[in-house]
């Protein structure tokens, strides 16, 4: 019997000793990230995964890394690892030139950001034939699971929008919300899951030695990714992910489409339904949200890895 392990991260507040905005400690308070993680945890349990959750102060860089590497050691061909993240997305300066927009995407874990390149190296530790599903309800999340120039290394097999077209996630103008989001995580009355641009710079500057040490090791001996990786992200790298009172906009849509397990179809159909609901003109007008979910597959192709949340 195939085995499933899952990890669900939800961060409603950050360690203000590490994060800074406007020269002041910054907790980045959210209302619904932990609820999103709990929702994904329940889905995983219902689907037979051995599920674990990390909330806020538990979701440290060390704890998250240890849980991912633990899964990579235990799982073998035919097994599945399901990872979900809900919280702030961030960006740090790209020091190696591998990112088209000059920025590395991050997840804002409790005590420090984890960078896309670090995640990429972790995916390379999974054995051939293992399936990895990643769902991220955070800003700038389109390629947070890999670095910008590792498409050949990671054997990217597809990157697409709901309409089937393929494009480069970075090669688009930043959304109006991103352009305005310099000093506040609320734009035009809507709260988003991101570090304000000013805060991102100040956090990097205040911890420069820490981040530069991580960035210095980028793209050095990155092994081939032998697992099959499938990611579904709340938005593209140039966009922001909307926060909600009970769930993030993206997670809320996933739950609506999933219908408590009554959804029928493969991942392509699942994503198309999510995309259509999130980009519906009425939703955009009513909620004032411009947020386009993104999906991508990389690593080794696996024709059997096609049904949502299934072992």
C-alpha cells in the first residue's frame, strides 16, 4: 500500500525579533493562515495521509526543514508527500542573477525566511518515484518552489495557465497591488499576505549576513530532481494573495471546488475550476482582487500522479 505523509504550515504572526518594517519590529499579523493549514490538515487526514501541522511559532526554519527531510528519508517510489503553506510570501535580492526579476521568492517562516533555492535543494532529496504535492497560499508564490534558472535541472515538464498557454512567470508587469504595496500589507482596503516592500528590504538589511550566507550557496551542486513535483500556488510571482476572515481567498476556493471530497476529476480539471472561480469577472469586481492561481509540474513525469489529494 502506498504511504502518504503531509505537513501543513500556517503562520498568523512572525517573530518580531527577526522581521522589521518602518524601523520597527513587525509581526505581520494575519487572521486566517492557521485556519488554512488546519483545513489542508483535515483533507490530508481524510485521504489517509499521516498528517502534521506547524502553527506560527512552531513553524521555524529548523522545524520545517526537518519535517521535509524526514519525509524524504521515509518515502519510497509510489508514496506521496503533501506540503501546504499559508502565510506571508516575501522576496530577497537575487545575488546570483538566476532570477529574471532580480528577486528570490520566499516563505516567511516564524523566525526567518526560507528561500526558493533552499526548497529546490530539498526536493532533490526525495527518491525517484515519490510524488510531492505543494500548495501555497501566499504572495509571490508562483515559483517559490524552485529557483529561476533551474528549469532544465528540475526537468520542468509543464507550466501553464488555466487556458493552457505557457509563459514565463516573471515576464509580466507587476500587478497594480504590488506596485502600490510599498509600506503596508493592506492595499485599497484589502489585506494581502506579503511583507511590505519597505519591510522586506529592512528585514534583509537587518539580517544581511544570515541571508547572504544562504544566497552564497545557490546553484552549487544542485542534484537532479528524481521525484515528481506538482505545485498549485495562490498567485503568480508578480501578484499578491488575498487574506480573508476565515480562509485565504485561494484556500477558500480550493475548499469550494473540493466539496469535502465530492470533487470528481484529475488535477487539470481541479485547477481549471479553481482558476475560473478566482478569475471570474464578478469576483474580481466585487472583491477588487486581481489574483491568478498558478500550477506547474517539474521533476520526473509520473502519469499516475493525477488525482487531487490521492495516495
